[in-house]
C-alpha cells in the first residue's frame, strides 16, 4: 500500500507562546520529498494544524531531509554491520556500528540542539512580523525575549560572604 499526500516535517524555530516553523511537504509513505510551503504552526489538532502560511524556511527543509538521511543511513549501516559481523568482517562491522551511532546522535541532536529547535530573538520577531502578528503581540514577544536579560542586568552578582558562626 502506498500512502501519499502532504504533511508537515522539519519542526524548527519554536517561539514560546506563539508556535513553531515547519514545512509542508509532498510525501510518499511519509518520506518528505517536495517542499510545498512554510508554516508558522500555532496549534495541532488531531491530524491537522492551525497556523499561518509564511515563506519557506531553508532550515526547516534541510532539517527534514537531514532527519530522513539520518534514519536511512543509520538503518542501512546498522543492518550491514550485523551482516558484516556475522560474515566475520570485524572492521566493516566496527565502521558500520560507528556510522549507525553517528546517525543516531545526529537524529537526537536535531531534536535537542537549541540552534535548531528554538528561534533566536531576531528570528522570532521576523517570523511574527511575516505571520501578521499585531504590534501589541510583537511588543509582548519582544518583552518575553528581553525579560531574562533585564532580570540578570537588574540584579548584579554579590560577593559571597561566609555565614556567621
């Protein structure tokens, strides 16, 4: 059975309180093939989503394809490692195992690395403007991103004093 259609892949640039960027791809059997359009996803509902179409994000497209590549190469190297080990080719088995571990690490990093998953303040403002967020919403977003800096600047570090005995 062949499953085809379109769906979101390449979740990147999450913006707290607003959403995240993803790319709608044409797919076959859930393999992202053709990037169709970029989206700021504000909510997910069952099998669908609610959001605003935005310009396509190159980062989102590359992340979707990189994750696919990590899965394919990792699977191939894992299986070839097993067969190499069974055929008594230890060097090939070690190389395949290292490649599989690298792919697993890359896949995990693509979901955990903040450069991929979180939008920088500048990128968040750019996405929000493109999505047509109101001026009040932009001000709130600016306050959200500048709040940690303001709290850190307002309370400078104090020298440590030992407790009295």
